[in-house]
C-alpha cells in the first residue's frame, strides 16, 4: 500500500471525509513526500500532510511547512504514535531547508497538544461583525470579472498578496484550484473578483455560508484600497441577502480584540535570525536560544552588521536568553511589541 492509499484509509476512518473530499486533498499534494506515514508492525497507524510553501519574511523568501490532517487510527491511539510522527515531521521540515512549520488547529483544545511540540499561536484574525442590514456601499464604478480563474486575476492577487510584509505565498496552481472549487456545483464557499471602470482587477474575496444560512463568513479579503474592498463586499451582499456577515480581517493598527487561529514553530533558528539580520543591518544584539525538541537550534547567536554569527564559546550573559517558543512569539508579534523589545517583529498571515 502506497502512502496516499494509506492516508486515504486513515483519514476516512478518523474524519469521516467523503471520497470526493479526500481526492481533492490528495490532488493538492505534489508528491508522496508531502505525506508522512508512521508504521508499526508493518501497518500504517498515523499520518499527516506536510506541504511546502514559500513564505515572505522581512523581504526574504523562506520555506514554510504547512502541517495538516494529523490522524491516528482509533485502535492505535494512546501509544504516542502522533508525537513520534510529529517529531519526525519537524526534523524533515528542517532537513529540506524550511524556516518554520505552521498549522491551524481544528479545535481550541488542540492548541495545548501542539504546544507540547513547541508550536505557538502567532496567526490572528481581527473579527469584524455586521448585521444583515449592512450594505457595504453601492458598488458604483466596479463590476465582477468575467473569468475569476484567469491569469489576470491571479496576477492581481499575487501583487496584493506581496504587499503584506509577512505572508504565505499561494502558487498559481493552488489559487486556481481554490477558485474553481468555489464556483463548482458542490462548492462550499464563494469567490468574487472585482474590476474597476478601466477593467483592472482591484479586489477579491472568499466567503462561506453557515449550515443554517444565517451567517456569511468572509475568510479572505484583498483589495488595492478601501473602496475596492467595499466593492467586493457589496457583491457578496448582492449574492447573499439578509444574512449577518463576519469578516476574518487581518490584524491592523487599531486596539481591537484579536482571535488566534493558527500556530507556528521555528524549525531553523539560524535561518530566521539570518533573515532578520539581513533586513536590519543596524541591529546589534546577542541571543542564546534553547530548543528542547530540535537540539541543532540551541546556540549562542550574535547579530551584527547585517550578519549572524555563532558564538557558543561565549560565557557572558546575552541580551536575550530564551527558548525557541519565545523567539517565535517575539518574531511574529506586532511591530509595536518588537519596538519595545528591541527586536524586529511582524504579524504573519496564512
């Protein structure tokens, strides 16, 4: 039995997914290396998916391992198999050159479990709520694009995506797959892309309607400016009348309450600090990092003149004496927190 067949059986048993949904999941997997499988006694007992993505971090493109669909067969649970598999996944992510691993817990209580492997909540939403009477403007001067899966729409998406200082980069293939799934007969979400009077693609949004038909959740919303974003929301309002709207917006500069939804774990501390050093050549600091899970990350680091040095022979107290988990929370905090700490921070986006 190959990896995909084994994963298919475990996911079907554990999640109850339909064959169609599992096929879509596997279609997105580039090769068998994206599926990790743990076998005991010649039988597969645990599996997870770990796809690689480009990740923009302080102006530099680094690797991100996106972990998902972690599952262990019911008859094999309670034996530490998922912990063993997760440790292997983190080591594999580091070996292939990725800087961080990320995941989105499907339940809040899972955050505690993933915290055991050094993951910290660093991805946040600013949840904005609107009543069913909110109109989101009048949409004048904008119109939906004719072909939402076109290269033109993707290029506009890519340009808007790259304006974010720290974000996962979506490939053309993944973008078009998601768009096509959103306009299919059995689609679970909707997609709109808006153009201005000159035909330039200026905004887009993905949204899903709750099972009871009472709440529309906008999961992704991009635009060149506020009016363009409002136009995308107006189009969604035209499609979905008389329902409340919830926008999972990105954290901004306001003092709103943020809700955590995703976790990350730095698997290569040196790669992370090298990117920071290169982006901020004026930064001069020392840092001792201890990693209880990935020992190769445990070093005394010196950042100076845009470069990173190892100085394990030093015995003086560093400016920061921290764990890998604390470094992750520092690196991916708000810029305001970074300015207080004296270490550059940036909010990441999945």
